[in-house]
């Protein structure tokens, strides 16, 4: 089946740290653009100057690139419909507002913010059945309106929502959707900036967007957009409203309540971008391959179908994401994993300027923890004993009390066996200690190797012991055993 190339966009507002929902929307928009051989556009919707944050736009670029959700047109790279930043398109919107006024679909409103606040308070107090703007300005000239209280010099422009405004629309995912009756929405603000509603319709039209895929929270806005398309004589795009991501307690994921709502949080924590991307593919969408949650983005795209989207808000379960992250960590080569751990540790402050020697040791040591990592950030703490000097290594006092009655004999016997050992490899170390402690002293492996582990790593629980000793070398291993001997 050949599909018509679709044009989709994600249109985040730069109002702070990018939200995980922006990545989620980008993923589904990009998937359908790819599936149809179309285009994925990034548009920055920065018309809300009160909520604008200067560094937010760069964070949007960085986090989406980090996830591999790349656009082919956008403010940073341009494209045939540039500019892609709404604040640079202000001249574009005004003529559309003028046309709506000339055609009687929109009107000027001079009501001051104080009057609007009073009106809202009155409506709330009287539990009025009809809420929203009371159309005081509708049909009045500036002079007529100026004679009344609550007048402000610079007007806004409002939509004149007709009584018979259509309140249903067809959604690609949901079928027929009902939405509440809109208020006389402001489309042009007093500062000359369009509101989201006018800008989104004008830009989606001018940029040739065929499918508007966005979060469920925009369903109530869609009737306004449908009206604007009708009034302006434009063909409306298809609409698809994705469900909202939920916390395990079913509440909506919000940046105020949940650190995981911030996209930058995932990189800080040490999640791999491919694991997070894979996880988002599973939000309200079934696994691509039977029996596993793991699937590449290409495979997701190849089988992509809107009909598979479930409208129930999917649970964003960090435990599940952690398991997937572990799967991806295990699938990396040791060298790739070492590169990722190093980049993470130096970017987020676990390590500052590591020496060449430390980097080489990290490369050699990463296989020791690869099987057990959930997050990249766990590697450096788990391997810290290798990067600590023998003198500075702290031996867990609880470990000393649990080391067993034979600990002292074990440690001195181990020292003798290791001093005599020719071949310093983990296999030879294992064999020599097995022969001296388990066979020679007749002690169970747990009590035979436990004190050695405690000496070498500072803890009774650690990454593989004999490999650690090989990496530390004979001198350091013996020095650590001597140190523990002195404490027992
Ligand atoms: N600027 C809106 C947002 O921040 C875009 C909504 C839409 O996709 O229409 O989510």
C-alpha cells in the first residue's frame, strides 16, 4: 500500500525544561512522517511572552536530538516554510485576523483585565450557567465602548462563536469526539501577538501540515480551530489526540510534581536515549515484536498504525523503564558502554578530568558491572574501590563483624598464596585462593572469599572479585589484604 507523504510537526512552547510529553509527541509525529515518506517539522510556539524562558528552546533542540528525534525543518536549520519560530512570523497573523473581523467572525474587545477578572469572579460567585466573556464589546464602536467602565486603550480580537458551532470532530485515533462549547476566544492579544489558537491554525495551514498529532489536553481547543479553518476557507488537517502520560498513581505527569516530567532529568540520571525512546514507543502502543518490549525505531515505523493507539492514559512506570535501560546497557559492547559511562560521569560531575590511566582502568573494569547496571550513573560508584588508593579505601565495619571467625586466618593464608603466585590473571588468582582457602583450610567458599572481597573492595557485596584483583595488580591487592589483617 502506498501512502501519501504526510507532513507533521511538533510545536512546543519554550516555557521551561522540556516536558517528556514533547518527546512522546515528537516520537509519534516522526513515526508517521517516516512511515509515509513525509516530513517532520519542529515549530517553536513562543507567542506567550509571559511564560517564555530564553534557554528553553536550546534545551528542546538538545533533548530531542539526544533522543534521535530529528526534524527536517525547524528554527535551527530553516526550511521551505521558514521562519519556524512564531515570534518571527508576527506579520503573518494580522491579515488573517483582519479578514475574520471584516467577515464578521471576529470582533474587537476593549475590556480591561480588571473587568474580565470581576466578570469571572461574579460568574463564579453566582454559579452562573453561562460563563465566559459576556460580549459587552460586541457590535460597539470604540467610542461607544469607551463611554462604559472597564475600558482599555488597546483592544484584543475575539472569535464570535456562533450558537450552532460544531462541537464534534473526527479524530484519527478516537473517531467521533465531542468537545465543550468554546468561549469567545481571544485570537489577537493587546501586544499584537496572536494567541496559540490563531497562530496554530495559520501556521499549520501555511506549513502544509496534513496531520496534527498532539496531546489529549487540546481536544477542547479543536472546535475553535475547526471554526477558524472554516471561516478562513482553508482545508483542516486530520487531528489525532494522544492520551496523556500518567504516574503510577494515575495522576497526570506534571513538572511540578514529578522530576521524570523533565526531559533533561533522564540524561542526568543515566538513562540511555535509545531506552527512553523505546519506552515511549510502548506508551499507549503495543510492543512491535511478540514476547519482547525491545524494538528499534525503524521497526516501530515499519509497522506503524494509528489504529493500535490505546486511548487510556498509559502509566509511565520508571521500574519498567529501568528494566529496559538495563537491557540496552547489556546490549552495548564493553567499549561503547565505557564511552557512555565516561561521558555521563564527566558531564554530570561524578568525575572531573580523569587521567588517561583512570580512563584505561574504567574501560577494563566496565565488563565487571555491565550485567548489573540499571543506570549509567551507577557504574562509577560501583567501581569506586578500583579508583581509590589502598590507603584511602574504607572497609565497611559491618562487613568486618560479618566476615566470620576464620577471617584472620583466611587473610594471612591468602597473602601467602598470592605472594607466591606467578601468573597474575583472574583465573590463576581464583585457582590459587580456592586451593589455599577452600581446600587447604577446609572453609566454605562464602567464608573463604568473603574476607578477601572485603579487603579488596571494602564491602562483602561487590563486582566480581578475582577480576577486580587482576585489575588492581598484585601490589595493591596485597596491600589491601595487609590492611584488613591489621584491622581483624
Ligand atoms: N504549543 C502547543 C504546546 O505547547 C502545541 C499544541 C499543538 O500541538 O497544537 O503543546
